[in-house]
């Protein structure tokens, strides 16, 4: 009888977790925090209970808790229990930011943050003409010799950097307008584009989880190399013309995206 073997592991095979023990402990506690099993304001189990649960030494437990503190998921003070931070995770509803702001109104991202009682701020870092990355150039349908105007900003909530944003506009649309000027645009670029004859009609998001780049790691003050959420948003105007492609990067452990759909 011939026996056929395969190198493909079965679903029941347990792949070893090669992370250090304190990283594995932090991962389990992180999941409980983000899923709500450990609610905002709730104390974490005592060190003694964590040592028993994970069969770990006191120093290992403290290293795991320090990871969560660095990630801004928990807070702890000398002589007090470690507790889950109240704003452990923010839910972002992208659809709320798509429509242009009403005349005289602030950019929708700022207005939506204010509704949640948060103090939001956008800082414009750069505005220049560039040749964007391949995926952005393809999204904007740029020819090899065409460029785009980049508007680079960082968004902060309550003084903490939360999102790195790079918005690109075809030079044929943006040059000679306020989009290409290094200044903030009241109401945001959607309102300005609508005034220029390019009203946003459709927006598509491509969301992926990635290891942060050096720029993202530093700008967002990330404590570890936990994945970031990267969204490539493409906005189309009339005749299916792409008028904006934006790359938005958020800390993956601090944010979730909510999309609402109506069945057809």
C-alpha cells in the first residue's frame, strides 16, 4: 500500500506562538480591553491573579502591563490598581465625513469629534506638487508624466496625534486653486472642490492593516510596531472622474471603522 504524505498542516495543528511571554499576556489582555470584557474605568485583575492565570513571574506581568500603558490602553499609579482608560478605542464612521461642509461650517472631521466631546485639531504639514505612490497614481488615473498636489496633515484629538493624512489631487484640477496653497481651507477640500465644479459623487475605501513605516511610527508616537489601519480613499466626481485620493493612517489598537449598509 502506498502512503501519500503532505507538508500542508491540518487545521488542528497548533503553530507555536514565538512571541515572548509578556507579549502574549499583553495580547490577551489587549483583546479583552478592546472587546469590552474589561470595560473603560474597570480595574485589571490583580498581579497575583494574573500570575496564577498565566503561570508567570511578577516581573513578566509587570512587563506586560507596561506594554499596555505605553499603548495608552491602561493607566496605573503607585499604590493604585491598573485601570482601563476611558477612551480606550474610538469608533470612526467614515460616511459621516464625506459630504462637503455647509458654508461657514468647520471641516466635518472636526465637527464630528466635537460631538463626542473631544478637542480635535488638524495641523497642515506640507503642500507641494509630487509624483505619488503607484497605488495613488493608479487611483487618480495619472499618466506617467502627470503629477498631483499633495496636502499633508496630521490630526490630533485632545492633544494626541491620531491620524496621518496625505491627500492627493490631480494637478490639472488643483494647480492655480486654493488646494495648491499652503493654508487651511475652511470647510475642507470637499466644499472647495464642489465650488470648483467637481462635486463629490462617490467615495470608495480600501482598508488594510500594515506594519507602520518609520514616518508613521514617529508621527503617531506609536509605542510598539502594532499594525496601523491604512485607508486609501478615492473620491469621484461627475462622469466617474477621480478628483482626490487620500491615504489615512491610524493606530490600529486605538481605532475601529464602522460602515453601515442597507440591503438591496
